[in-house]
């Protein structure tokens, strides 16, 4: 791989993580307007983002009794 290819990958990762951060903020706003019975959907996606991005863990399984 060339230096340009590495730089392109770094730039793409930066943009993707920036979008994920913005999406997280939007999800938190939407979650606050939903009934508590619907919060599990938002909690799962936020947990999945944290696990993958910050902890390098696999995506957690969907809640069995509340499939999306």
C-alpha cells in the first residue's frame, strides 16, 4: 500500500467516526421522545457502537424478546 492509500483510509475512518458521533447525538434526542418501552432499541445500538468503536468487541446480540 502506498502512503496515499494509508492516508485515504485514515481520512475515511475519521469521517465515519465523526458521523457515528453525530448519529449518537441524534439517537439520544430521539430516544428521549420515545416511551420507555421503546428504549431497548436505542440502548442496544448505542451499546453496539461503544463495543465496536471503543472496546474492539464484537457486536452484541439483539435482545431475544425484542427483535428489531
